[in-house]
C-alpha cells in the first residue's frame, strides 16, 4: 500500500511539475515506477499462488524460494530508486523550484493521502526524522488536520518513538491536545 502510494503521489504531483520546467527529466523516475510496479505485481501474484491451500509441497517450496529472491530484488530496486530520487531528482527540484513552490507540492501530496495511509506512513516516518523535522511535520498536521486525526498521529508517535523522543513531542503538543 505504501509503495503504491509513493509512486502515485510522485507521478501525480512531483514528476509532471518537474517535467514542465525541465523537459525529459521525469522519464527515468517514471520508468523506475513502472518497473517497480511490475516487480511488485509479480510478487503479489506469486504470493497468491503460495497462499493457495491446495498447492503441492514441491511447488510451494520452489515458489517460496522464487518469492524470496523476488522480494530481495524488489527491496534492492527500491533502494536504488530512492537513492536516484534523493540525489538526481532532489537536485533537479532544488534547481527548478523555490522553497515555497516545493512546500506547495508537499502540501498537495499530504492532502491527497487518505488518513489510514497517512497513519501507516507515520509509523515509519516519525522514527526516521530528526526532532526538529518531527516537530515541524506535527505542527503542520496540527494546524491543518482535524483534531481527532492529530490525536491518532500522536498515538502512533507514542508507540513507535523511544520515550525521550516522544516526551519532547508531548511537551510541545500536549497542551493543545488537552484544549482541543
Ligand atoms: Fe519514486
């Protein structure tokens, strides 16, 4: 679900904007997204076969091994793709957009993500951020998202962060949580 959301958001909000200012610059990432989607689709089809209760043992072992290899390939391909995006694509964004424009695109992406998908993202994003990045992200959500949803996000933060990191957030956001 998260991998699909990644490609959909970029294909819809980032790559067309980049293509408009730097023609030809989005082709590589778009091709990557298609290749990754195909790898993931193949794996999901294999998984469905594997989960079939009637599958013969020998076939299950063979398919299981192929699935494991495919999963490794998908993982490696995603890391390579992310590296490309965080170096080449990011550099192009800095070259062709100012901070305000990038924040606008960021806002479009955030608003387009359904709440349940955003909560799933938070599980992985919050522990990976610096304290200041986390504070900024949560402040933005607090200002723009409904209070019950923001409380759910804080609930995820409490589960996934080590206590000192969560305590820092609690100190900043607790007063607002109580008053909302
Ligand atoms: Fe991507």
